[in-house]
C-alpha cells in the first residue's frame, strides 16, 4: 500500500466541482496509509457526495461509520462580541434544556436543531437572525454501554467550547470557517447517557 500525503483542501475542492473524481480520490486515500484525520476527511466527503446524490442509505451508513451525532438541542443566538472565549456563560454551568435562558439583555429558548444530512448545524437554518459574531449552545446526548475513553472530534465555524458530563474538555478561540473534525478532545464516557 502506498502512502498518500496531500493538502486536505484538495478533497474539499474536488467534492465541490467533480464528485466522481473526488470519490476516486477519497477511495484512494482510504486504501492507503494516511493520517486518521485525512481518512475521516475522505469519509466525510463520501458522505457529502452520497447526500448530494440523494442516496440516503449510503449517507446513513457513512454517518454511522463517522460516529456523527444525529440530533442536538440548540440555544441562542446571543451576541458574542468576542466574549465567549474568556467568560463562562450560564448554559456551560447548568444544562437544563428547557425554558428560557437569559444572558445579559438577551434571552432564548432551547429547541430541536435542524441538522443537515452531513451532521452540520447551520445557525441560519435554526432561524437565528444574526449568525455572524454570535454564539449559540448545542446539547447532544450519547449513550454508552460501559465506561470508556472517548475521543470527541469537532468542527466549528470560529471557536467553540466542549464539555462532557460537566467537564471542560476544550475551549478554542479562533476565527475560521467550518471544517469537519478540525479539533478533538479526549474524555471519559460514563455508563448510560452522557
């Protein structure tokens, strides 16, 4: 097996322009010795292609293979103005996914997120009036049969904060566009719902 090493952006570029060529490239990546991040990127591109073709069984298989969380509750938006990287906000200290949450002069209510077939949650699709310079909160439940170490991969458009069972795993203040599985953090799953 040959090693493949090339910029991940090439996969994204091809997926947007030539699905057949992108699919061939992704299959070559998956058949070669490569980094786990690049392999996940290739699987995600194959998921995007399946979703664009309307091949829901293949898209569902790819989502399961990638471990994409199928649903979230979301809360927001709140004007961020850069404050989220340095301040702990109420939904980070007590997650009660019901009712209205007030931050400063703004308030919002938890609701079921509209999730794209690729697992992406777009703030505009949630009816958020100002997705730029805004922060929102997402909550997902994951079930584990037993206690287990977990590596949680995330992608975000700009920064994010990640908690697992109340433990802060990662806080990233950055300015960037969304990329699938751009960051990861390690944590511990408890038996049952997390």
